[in-house]
């Protein structure tokens, strides 16, 4: 429940130029957080997807991946960048 509240607050705070509808954003972030991934990289990935993919492209890719299609390389690069940023953030916190 606490994660859901944090996600809702963060969703209202971030405003990329091309946002997916709130229901799409919420679904993505809830699924991401269920994988025990911290909220920050989930938001980073979502915002990266919003900058790169139209809603229609995102939905098409998502449906394909649910059917077993591989993640597109460019999408994987967004995920990798956000994971790297999270690792760097964690290192800074430990200093």
C-alpha cells in the first residue's frame, strides 16, 4: 500500500512532454514495483519510453513482449541506462 501511495505522488510530480495516460503509467509502475525494483528506476524507464515511443508504439511492443517477442534494443538501452543511474545513485548514498 505504501508503494502505491508513493507511486501516485510521484506520478503527479513528473511531467514529461509526452505523457501516457495515467492508467497506462499506473499499470506500468505497479508491475515494475512488483518485481522488487525501486520506484526511481521504474519512473526513469517509463519517462524514457514516453520520450521515445508513442502510446501506440508502446502498447504494440508491450503486447508483443507478453506474447514472447524480445524487447527492442532501443528499449533495452533505456532500461540499462536507468539501471546504471540507480547503481550510481546507490554508490553515492553509501559515501
